[in-house]
C-alpha cells in the first residue's frame, strides 16, 4: 500500500511540477543511425532542457510513431540512466512524428496524499483531477511541418516556418485552440512567454533565437463535465525542436 501511495504521489508531482517549479517533461530526438533509418529519442524530465535530471516513470506511458500517411506504430520505451530511450524505425526519409502519452486517469488529493480514484471513492478530497500529458518530436529528413495534419490528441503542438515567420500552433482534439498561453523553454532559467494563440491556434515565435534547441510547453485546466466524479481535466503538451 505504501508503495502504491508513493507511486501516485510521484506521478502527481510530474504533472503538477510545471505549475510551481518550472520543471518539464519532454520528448526530444537525440540522433540518427549512420544509415538514417532509425531515429533515437529520449523522454527527459527536469528544469534544464534538454538535459534530463531524472527518468520519468513508465507507468501509464505509451509512445507511438506516426508516419506521413497517418499510420501509428507503438514504440518500446526503456530506461537508461536519467532518461527514457526510444528507437523509431523510419521507412523512408519523409518527416514523421513521435509522441508519448501518459493517461493517468483520475487521482484525488486526500489527507493521506494523492490516491487513485475520484470523489466517488474519496468524497472528502481537497482536489480531484483527470490528467493526460503528451510530448511530441519530429523525425525524418524530407518534407515540411507546415499545415501538418493534426494527430488528434486532446492537446497538441506544432512548429511551422514560412512567409508568416516562425509560428507555434496549438490544437485541441484536432481543432485550433484559441487563447492558450504558450511558453518557450531554452534551458535553466530561460523561459519566454510567447503569448496567447489566435483564432487559428497560432502564436508567433519570431522573438526566439534560431540556433538553440527549444521546448514549447502548454497546459490547460478545463472544468469537468456535469456529473463527473472529478473537478477538472488537466492537459499538458510539450514539443521539442532542434537548433536550426
């Protein structure tokens, strides 16, 4: 029982840390195989992107490769040192996306800490939330990220570059998300608020340097539907891009 409580508390900390301490969880491409047919990525956690301070828990964690045709393939996640490692096999040179999802389900903050279940199980809970977290990274060599077909996630990010400049786009379940605050992270104590997204889900990233690896981060807290056994849904998503 104690191990279960500690596990829930640890996972809750990963979800709630960005609100309080500037810690993030991300998915980032690290390198390719010499032949270019495998992309290597890692899931890291900490405040000094892209240097991971500790490996996130693998509980409730899944990862997928989505090719340019929309086909999804699950990827194996392994722990190595202070990060989680993934290998994405590439069928060609076209751009593709890798993403992870951690659907934690409903947890409640009780007098004894965070526990699984909603208010039906913990009627006296201080807070009860449903949490889902995503991390996205592009892999491949040919093509463009502009106007990419949405992955269809509850919350997702994309990076585009063209005649309108450099843009970050936020989507909710495949549709543009307006009024979402977007944060750019370039390492320890280097965070830039980009502002709120417009009606098409875009916010400008032109004020950012072009030669640094970048992490874009968004979070949304949405009230639960009427009759739900929790108070709100907490969604988080990060998108990493290498230095240009």
